[in-house]
C-alpha cells in the first residue's frame, strides 16, 4: 500500500507535467520521494514492500536526498524551455 500511494502521487505529477505545468509536477515528484522516505523510515522492511531496496538508512537517505534535490530544482529554475 505505501508503494501504491507513492506511485499514485507520481501519476498525478505526470498528468500535471503533460498539462505543461512541469514545475508543479516536479514539486509533486519531490514530495512523493519525501513520502517514500518517511514510509521507509517508519515501516518495517516487510511492510515497506517495493520501497525497501537496500538497507533502511541508505533508502531513507537516498529518497530524502533526491526529494530535496528535485524540490530545490523545481523552486529555483526560472524561465526554462517550458515557461513558468
């Protein structure tokens, strides 16, 4: 179920990106990665399902690091090829 929620967030982000709201889509993807990090941190490996890739510390650090990076890029890139 946690993986399904993260996947649903990414699907919503894909719809926003396809509607030419790429910045909103990127923010949702960054948020989905942070949600995945929280799930991986609090759930045991069996319940985390496909979110459990490596050890818990590596997964949490990777998900949260990528989430923060995507959010940083979404908030700081201006006037790109897709406009605002």
